C-alpha cells in the first residue's frame, strides 16, 4: 500500500500525526479552552498561613477588642483599701459597668460606684507603682486599673436628697432611717465626732453623696465637706457601677442594691430640699440685686449735685 494512500473515514491516526496537525488534539483528548491552565491554578486551594504568621494578627485583634470593651463596656478594678469591708475586701477585683451611663443612666441610692477623685480625697495616700507591663495591660483592660485617682464607695444620696447623721445613727435619707446590714460588723451607721461624722446635707442636682461600708475607716463625703464640692461627687466623675466581684473566684458574687433603699417614702424629697439644690445661686442674686440698685441710684444722685 502506498504511503500517501487516503485514510478511510473513521480510521485512528497516530499520535505523531495528530501532533503535526495544528489545533488537532492527540490521543483522543478533549480540546482545552484558552486560559484553562490559569483557571485551574486559581481554583486550587491556597496554602494556609503558618500559625506564627497569623499570631501577630490575632494578638492585635484581641488587644483592640479588649481596649474597646474596657472603654465602652466593662472595666476591672482592684480594691486597694478596707473602706468597703465587708462588702469588698482588699485585693478583690470588681467589674464595673461602663455601658449604661452612655445611655443616660445615673447613679442610684445603694449602688457601689467607682469615681474619679473629686478634689484630692486621696491626698497623703500611698500611690501604687505598677511596672511598665502592668501599666500597658491595665490601659487596655487586661488587668485591673492601676489608676490611683479612682475611688469606690456606696451611693447614699442623689440630687435633691437630704442625708443626716445624728449621734451614732441610724443614717437618715429624706427622713427615713436606713437598715444597713452591709455596714462593717461592730461599726455604727454614724460616727459621733466633730470632723464630719455629724451632718445634715442636701445633695445638689448633678451630684451624689457617698459613704464607705466600713464607716469608722472610710474617708468619704463626710470628711471632705471642706473641698470645692462640699463632699459631694459630681455625677460626671462617676466611671460606672460595680456589678460583680470577679476575683478571687471564692468570693465571686453580684453587688445588688440593698432592699433598705426601696422602702416606701424614701423617694419623697421635701419641697424645701428640692429648692435648696438651686437656691444658693438664686439667694445670692436676690441678696446682691437690691444693694446694686441702691448703689446705682446713689451714684446718679451724686452726679446730679
């Protein structure tokens, strides 16, 4: 048979012949579309990053989340003194709610709150000296706050309340005696001394009156009445409400508002006490105005002479 004889229809050709024909696939393979090789490469699963490459990213994300939580939601604080015994012991860690104040929540009677030092209440107290690592961890919220300018006390009176201590007690709020089982055993609700233990005050609007549960070992509103706020704490200085004792785990528990602050009638502020919250400025104007008018008239008469 001649080499150049025509190939019958349907006859198989050799691989070499197929390779020689442009655009004709050999060995019975299906034709590939252009770019198919690139598509297959794109569809291949990517090689996962190593753990050590992802670790820095995870750490950064964790730190950012911790900072956001500490700034807007919850922050840990360490109890440095015995002023809130036995409710809180030295070294306890509490979690403070910082979220609800963003929605307009104000401190209420009976709550345990953390607040910034209003006016050198901590003067003379030894300041903590955390190391650099503790400062960083405290700043991002992974450790209790190391800020020595924060205090923790119980809210006794809010704006418009009249709070009174006479003798050894009981403590009166708007004329109602408080039953205070949280007061340190052996302490009296009021302290019979002339340094601030005996008082009757009306809390201005926008302020709170605070006292420690260890009444005979707490430098609170009673003993700071000579400061610029007369012992009151501006609501704007309140960091938040302590809601949980988180550490040590054996002392875990919530910090609810005692029932004594829910007694009937305690919310009834007298009209006189409500007026006193705005009276000082009004009284000053009323007292000065007649004198100013009299002096002005006298000056006019003097000029006419």
